[in-house]
């Protein structure tokens, strides 16, 4: 008989790290692709499912191969109609499947505009329409969008993404990120000015680093970009001095267990146990996330159950992680009278901005 768990009580959960490209059900992606007239490499639905999912541990060997799968989902989502439906479906699905009531979704709008063919403002506005529609249907949910810069983009393109985040910061965009395929010549330090500008405007800052590769990259992020949160950050478990700095500054890690296992950023469950135990014993704040629930065949409840079933987390650990994620969200802790988060009702983290209010 399975031991009773806090998860059986259907607690309100928070998802801080979910990519739009990995969070839409395959059946919906299939429908969107045909609606957009996109020529797919297969006419067989089940082959398509395999194309856009990491269905087993041997599907990809590393993060670079994982990123290649996103190229298909990003292509399919490359229109205002497609991104609107994608965001709309993700929010409702997360609530129905896992009782996720606080959700942050991230995507790179420049990877949805077909290399300039589509207008960026239309793409972002459409994503916000999808969010608004979902929040009207599910008033229990709070949601916000994080716009992502990319490690393969030059500084000039990433600067445009930050400008768009600033423009829409009082309409549902709540933060910025830097992600994308590994790039040995990319400089986080070079982006310090952009990140500071976003932070000063009230946007949250989360940066992908410390997932695999060089621990020096995470040091560069922590020292020069000073993020509120770090996407993954698991390599810090092997650097005591870095853990001390992360803990002292209150930087919250967005750990994605299944994703790290499937991409082989983590060798196996025992290494995952070592990483999470080490981080928490050094006072590092850890949250549990999916990265891409549909692409990886998971959800937030499954992630917690994985940790419970293998004795990596106990019940109290789950409770603490849920509370940490709630506190670490870039969304305001209160709701406006119309049921939307204040960020969607024309109030930034710095106060009211009536000119940009919806």
C-alpha cells in the first residue's frame, strides 16, 4: 500500500521553470502545426510525438541534443495564433493536472517570429492574450511570462528582447532569462547592463547556468548578473564556496530533476540525491520544477513523487520546497479585485503605472 503523502491532499503548487516549447500537449501541437500549414517530417501522429518528446533516458545524450527538439516546437509556435493557443493550453493544463496555481512560463519571442517575418510585438501580445484567456477561465491561477535572451544571439538581439520585456512589464511579463544552446564564446558579463536595466524596472531575473559545462559560468552569473534565481544551478553542489555565496545572497535554484536525468546533466538518481542533499545542507534554497512537462512526460506532482519514492525528499522537504517556490515567484503575492495578479492589472513591482495598464 502506497504511503499517504501531502501530494494526496492536492496542495496548491508553484512551477517556476517551464518552457513554452516543452509544455504543450503533443496532440495540440499536432493540431497547431496543421492549422499553420507547417510541413512536418512525418504524416504519422505517433512519429510526431516521438519527434517532439524525450520519451526515454537514451533519447538525448546532452543538453545540445535536447535543444534540437525545441527547434520543432518553436517552429510550430511561430505565429500569433500559435503562441496564443500554446500559452492558453499550458496554464489550464497545469492547473487541471497538478493544481498548479502559480505558474511562470518562459520563451524566446525571437525564436517564434520566423527570423523576422513575424512582428515581435504581435508574438508577445498574443502570448499575453493566451494568458489572459486562461486566467479568466481559471481565476484560482496566477501566471506570468518570462522573456528569454539566448546564448547564441549577439548582444544587439538580446538587447531587443530586454526592450520588449520592459515594454510589456506591466501587462503580464514579469522577468527575463538567458538560456539557449551551449556557446563557448558567450559572455554573461557582457549582458550585465541589460540585466541591470531590467532589474531596475522591477523585472525578476533568472538565468540558466550550472546545468552542465563549466562551473566558472555560474560564478560569472552570480558575480556579475546577480540573479534572483538560477535555472538549474546543480553544478554548484560541487563547489562549497559557490554554495556559500548563493545561500548568502538568497539566490533560489530552479532544479528540474527529470530534465537533468534525461539530458544526462545528472548521471543517475544517486547523483541527484547527492546534489539535492548537498545543496540543502549548505542552506541553498531549492525549488522543484519540470523544465518542459509535456516534452519530458512529467508534471510537478510527478517530480515530487519521484523524490519521495526514492527517499531523496521526505514529506517536510516537499512542504518546504513548495513554500520556497511560492515565495520565490516573480508574481506579486496578492491579487487585484478583478482576479488577475497585480502585474496584469497595471501595477508593477515598483508601483502603479496607469499609462501601461490594460
